[in-house]
C-alpha cells in the first residue's frame, strides 16, 4: 500500500475511491465505498422516516448529521494524539495537526460544539475510561481489490477486556447516532475483510473482533455493539454489493476532492506485541 495512490472522490451516486498501484493497478480504478454500497441495504426505520419526511428536511438532517459525525471523528483522532478538546471548538493548532485543507470543514471544526456533539464526547470519555484503548490506526483507508470496494476504517486498536484483564484487538466504527443498524455491522465487517486482504500475513488481524460504538445514547452517552456473526454479515454485504451494481451499472461522473474541554486517552499501554499496520 505504500506505493499506492488512494483518493476520495465524490459523485451524485455517493463516495468512491480512486485506487492506483504502479504494478497491480497501474491505470487506476474507481471503487465504491462500503457506505455507498450499503445505501441499498434495507433499513425499515430509516425508510419509514424518509417516506414521511420532506426532501428538504431529509437533506438538511443528513448534511447536519454528516458534519457532526465528521467533527466527532476528528475530535477522537485528536484525542488519540493527546489533545484536549474544548467545547468552544477545535483550535487552529489542532487543525494543523490534522492536516486539513477543506475550508468548509475547517470552519465547522472551529465552531463551538453542539449539544449533540458534547454528549457524544461525553460518551468518548466514558468509553475510553472503561476500555482503556490503545490506538494502532485512526481514519485508515482500506481497499479490497479482489471484491472491489474501499472505505475509511475509523479505528484499529486494542481494548481491555474487563473480565480477563487482557487486551484484545478490535476494528471499530464510530457513529454519532441514537439508532443501531444492521448495515453498520456489515460496514465494519467489510473493513476488517479489506484489512485482512491488505495484510494477509498478519494473523492477529484475522482474530480481531469487530464492533460499532454509538455515541450520544443512554446515560453513559455511548452504546457498544459487537458483531457476533461476521461470516453471515459479510455474505449479506456481498449480496448488497451485487444489488448496488445492478442499480448502478455505469460509473457516475466524478468531482475530485481531497479528503480531509474534553480529554480522553486512546493510547494506553499494555504488555505484549502490538501489530504494525505501516
């Protein structure tokens, strides 16, 4: 992956990644993101809401949710770097640490945190205190050239098992949401499968657990959902991918774009070997 080029590109049909490898894929290929593929996966609650909501309200809520989710992801990444997040917004020095160039995103990160974002970061603090996470990678782009998809894996690292006192390797996806979804399980499973394809010799990745952490729910402000049927979830993902291709037989037109007080420890230490995903 070191010699590869991977760019996030946007289209009216969703997120895609342009993947180019000097030997394996010299001409490059456009790969749909896991989230774009899973848009055709049935969601009764969401479908009912869309049916009974105006297009303008749907667009507004989706865009607002996307902005808040992106802000949460960047705050977690900063927390992994030892940064304290202020309720007044992300500082210019912290934005520089993230290496961002999108002016609209930068301006939004500078804004004070909304009540929803504050609750989510309460949840991050509680999650970090309970599981004492050790971060290996944040916001890692993963690619499956065999199946033909890509995505951005939110977090790979170790969580402490309170029953055994030992650390276990996890692949996690963060959500700022009050609603659990089966499609989220398919999403994180697809990320782990892509990681295993990228690092076929890494036995630890094959044994890694998977889950989704929903921030903003209940009194703890987070809910942790483990994937317990990974083989079936991946089969459903592959079926959904076939449905997506049937509905999208041709590639869309692309507009190329660059991807771009709370304190929580995401880099604890433990005795044992840590995988290297460089």
